[in-house]
């Protein structure tokens, strides 16, 4: 079984029961460290990666993003989920073609959101949003894997099947200022689940009672909850107890790192002091990266 197939298998197992944290590295170094820290899977962050290139979120090209997925998948044996924005396309057929390219980078999962990027009309029409998820699911099912089969000693043949990466469907209603984000998310996430999504995600939901409604609406399929500044009082145990299967942090880890840089730079500029350096990571990072297999 290929490295990617093994990662997909592990990723599917993680979604079957319990609750796990899916942290979001923004470059190779942060991916290596988070794997070292003991997390069981990783997810990319479009914003966190964009910032490393001096770009705003949403301004990274498709090719650059695919290269990023490829390099993160290559540096770890952990399952990697790709933040693939809106699939870099509007129409379902184009989404499908791009999803195939995404799967080919070695990821174990990918997410497709229903945000258009157009402030005048921030979400795709309902029917189109559902068709986009159906197209993504069909594209995933069309990507073959080849595995070795040993029917008897000395005889090796091959058997083909779909390289069935995890498809996460996102409703961006909370993030785009929808007038009734819970109602919109419930309607769309249920439809996305029926359209073939494996995991459902409404980034931006903060109230536990609303998270419970989403969990119940799409059950038995798992949901992902984004933990960020506005709901960081939530704990893993609390989210597990209300039925959340997967927790991610989006760009927050990347922005926490940026926060340290910004505070240190401001301190140097305003007071001429270097006291914030006391919170810097130790040079043990050098040993970690030196000993990481490549």
C-alpha cells in the first residue's frame, strides 16, 4: 500500500470515533514540529501559507498551493488535509478537475468551501454549492490507486480501486456575515453530507448550543470545529462531549507566531528593549530539524 493510501486509511480511522485535533502548519518547519509534538494528523492553512509568501489569503495561485500541499505531504507520514479554498473554480466541472490535481499531491483529505470571494454575493447559490460538492466527490472516486496483492507465494498481481481521500465540505456563512448563519449552515451542511462529503465544517461558529445543532443535523457524519480567538475558551473535552470529532485551528497558530514577531519588533522600535526574546523557542529546534529524515 502506498504512503498516501496508508495516510488516508489512518485519516478515516481518526474520523470514526472520539475527537482529535488537526493543527494547521504553514510551512515545512511547522509541519515537522507539529508531527514531533505528537499530533496524529495535520491540515494546511491557506492564510498561514499566504502570509509566508507576503500575500493575502486567497491570492496564492493554484500551482503555488498545489506545490505547498506536495511539500507538506512529502515531509511527514501523518495524514495531511488540504485547505483548497473554493477549489480554484466556480463551475462543478472545473472544481472536479482541480480536485484531481489536489489528490495527486499526496494529501489524505481536502476541503471545499462555498465562498465565492465576491463580497456582493459571498456564497454560491444553494444548488450550485451542492453540485460543486457532488463534482468533488465524483472526482475523488475517479482517482485510482494501485496496490500489491499476493494471492499465493511468489505470485504478485495488482488490484485497482479509488484513492478515496476524505472530502470536507465547508459552509462559510459565519465568516461572510450571513444574516442567519446557523440556519444557512444547517441547510447546506446537510445537503453537502447527502452530496457525498465525509466531514462537515462551518468555520466561525462559536456557541456550544449551535455546535450541538450542527452535530445532530449531520450525524452520523463527523463535523470539524474551528477554534480561534472568539471561542478559545472551549476545550477538547467540552467539544468531544458534545459530539465534535475534529478540531482545527486554521491560521491561528501561524498568527500566534506572527504575534510574537510583531511584539518583539515593536518592543525594539519603541523602547529599545529585547525582553520579549525571553519567550523565544530554544535552539533545540536545530537538533529537531537536523535529525528529521528527508
